[in-house]
C-alpha cells in the first residue's frame, strides 16, 4: 500500500531515501507544521528497505526473515529482562541461510545484577529461537550459539538509551 503523501523513491538504496527525508526535515521552518513534516519523514524512513536475509528453520518449507527474527527477539527481551535493555542484536548467518550465532548487546542500569540479566537474556533468546526455528540440530535452534554482552551501564532507564543499528547480518 502506498501513501499518496510520499512520492515514489528509488528503493534500491534506503540510505538515499533517509538522506532525502532528513534534508526535507531540515528545510522545514520551525512552526506548527514541524509535526506534519516529521510524520512525512517517519513515513519515508519506515518505507525504506531494510537489509534482510532468510534463515532456514527445522521445517524445510519455512524460512524466516532476519528482520522478523530480530523484532521477535527484541520484543521478548524487552518484556522479560528487568533493568536492562537491548542495544543491538546481530545475527551470524552462514552456510546457505543457517543461523550460526546470535549476539545480543545490553545496556544495564547501574546496580543491576549482570549475571541475572545475562541468564534471563540467554533463556529468552533460546525460547524465541526454539519457537521460531524449531527444535533439533541445525537448522533448528539447538546448534545456535548465543553471545550476550553488557556494553554500557546507565544511571537512568536503560530503555531510553539509543539502540544501535540492529539489522546487521554477518556472513562469515
């Protein structure tokens, strides 16, 4: 479905679409129309393509988008891990679409038990992978290695820390 307020853009490069939207926002005068301009910029940013790869599952007829898997992981971790937030999720996809590893980077609130946060992250990640990919050896979830890192500590709400680009898909 296309938005009539957003002109057709060359979708071959999401970065160019984002640059155009950013320039349009900067060119807008500071006035009540800023909110309307922000809506147009957001619509363009959301319409920009995201790099994705397909990931094999235990069901030979089903593949999962890396963007969808990252979204499932981020949502589940936001609900389950107390006093820590996801900064980045990186998927290591190898061997014709097999998920080899998941790297989760967390921001924790100062004073949070890091071992408890990382154990909860491992458990939730394992659950989401099993529900999404299925059980068993590769391409099932059993052989996927998990890496959890706490990369930053904040005195405030870790959910307010700016997430980094989580659409990175490694192909080692």
